[in-house]
C-alpha cells in the first residue's frame, strides 16, 4: 500500500502591539480594538492521512515550553477541532488524520500558539484531503474556532475589531525587532479577562471602535521611537496582578536597553521593542545573563504557509 501524503504548514505566533478592551458584553465576550503583529516564532503542524476516520495528535517540544500538565491530545485540542471543521465543510465521509504539532510559541503565553496550531491544521487538512476550500471559506472556519485563528492564517500586521476577528491588513513594510521573555508558567485568558472586569468594577468603560491611528502611522513608517510611546495593553494590569513577578522582568528589560516593554496579549509572555536587530540581540543576551529566558524575533512575519508536501515514511496508527 502506498504511503500516505503528508503536508506540513507553518504559522506564526503574534503580539498585540495595541489592545484596547471594552466592557463585558451580555454574550460573555469583550469587544476589542487591536493591532496584531505576527512574529518570527512559528508553530508547525504536519498532517498525515489515516485509513481510519479518527484524529490522532502528538506533540514535540524542541524548546521545552510545554506546561507540566501538558496539552489536550483529544477532540478538545483546537487543531483537532480545525480538522473536523474542514472535513465537515467539505462533506468528507471519511477524513482520518494524524496531526503532529511542533510547539515553539509559549503555551498559555498570550501569543496565540493554540490559534496558530488551528490555522495550520485548517490549511494542512484542506491540502491533504484536496478539500478545495477557498481562502475565504478557511477564514470563515477560522473565525468559528477562535478570535485569534483568522490572524494566524493571515499573518503580517492587521487591525482587529469585534472580538478580534474582523481583520483589516495594515501597512508594516519595515521589519521591527523585539525580544520575547516567556514565563515558566501560563495564564488563563478567561481568568485575565475576569480580572480586568473586576479591576474596572464601578467605572465606565467605552466600547473600542477603532485602533489608534498614531500606532498605524508608526508601523507604516517603521518608527520605533514613536511606536514605543504608544504601546498599550488593557489586559496588562490584570496580568500583572495575577503574576506580579512580571513587573521585575519588565523593569529589567527597560533598564537593559529596551525602548518599551509590555505584556503580550493576556500574558504572561513579555515583549520588548528594540531599536534594531543588533539592539535586540544585545538585549536578549543581557536578559539571559540575568537569568531570564529571552529570544530575539522580528515582525511582521508571514501567515500560514505550506512548508512541505511530501510522501510520509510511515502510516500513523494507534
């Protein structure tokens, strides 16, 4: 029997250069106005066809960032849900697949790693099964899986409204350099949002309707000094309350030369903006010298892309 075809897709993690969060809505969500930036820290998902109608998942962790309690390897995994969504939309009667996820984006770190896995699974399964779904159809499936999944497909830089799924690409022609400091633990996004609501209790919070044009102009110009002055994350106070040790790392980053530092999304990963590539490299080295895990990345990075489409050497079975 011929070995099955295998498709590998690479997708980026993201940081929120700007994240304004509205009040809790009756449906339990929050409206946001955010500027997303894909960065050069990539997840990979390899999809290999199975002869049975089941989804199997395995993980590898080359950088040692998986939480001790692990990640669900069943139907609760967002990548598995993405595979099922492709099969359902394409009307496939039998669509078994083994999904191998190579994790590099910090887990529960505020960088959309799980969403990147889902986006990669959407594209990989669409190609693996020759499902023929259009980019618009994949984007629609992505929006149904989670607020950050459509951006992981898109990559680059984008303004996000609604719950973050109404995306508009924005110009970011200049490479910006950042240093990421992952934490050795994760933060629950729902818990961070709940803390935001608690901290804001009794205050009037406006619904965000647009992103700051000053941020868009700084991205378009590649003006790191201007961008450093307007970075904002409404989730940061809540993340710092839940993980107060992050304050020390934020202070260390600015002391060691970062133009600005912030919590990435719901945290606890921290993102520091550097003046250029050399400054980012020096900052990452200085942070590591002080005992912090740090890596230099750049953005914008491309969205979901097929990295390989080859014949697998083995068929995955239980």
